[in-house]
């Protein structure tokens, strides 16, 4: 998946919606977390650890901890992606991939 596809998958899971397309040299979109909120640029989850930290907070920590959409499932997936690296040093890109795999939106 491209970074843009990953960013969109995470944003949609978090409730972001396309408000309206804006056409310049390329097509871009204005996004908003709520329909009445001001226009905003989609967070760059693949390159921003702060954005990924906010996204990680949305994963289930209750009964479904180790199930799909659960934080435990995310940690296990992140461990596999990091392989011989500790997950605390995982990059935003690695965390974004693990997140999209956790929410079952990953496309090869």
C-alpha cells in the first residue's frame, strides 16, 4: 500500500470523512473529523509519531484486546513487522502498517 492509502485507511477508521475535493495541479481532498468542523489536512500517520500515538489510542483495550481491532493484536503485529528491533523504537511507518493490518484494511 502507498503512504496515502495507509493514511486514508487510518483516518477513515478514526472517523475522518471527505468534505469536498479541491482541484489544483492534482486532486486533493479536504477532510474533517466531523461534518461541521473546519476543513483540515489529513494527518500524515506514516511519517508522524504523534499522529500514530493518537491513532493507537482508538484501538480496543477491553474484552477484545487480543482480537482484530484490539491493542494486543496491534502490538503482536507490530512485533512481527519490527522483527529484530524493539517495538519502542518502531518508526511511524512501521506503526501505521501494523495499525492498518490490525483493522484488517491492508492490501498487498
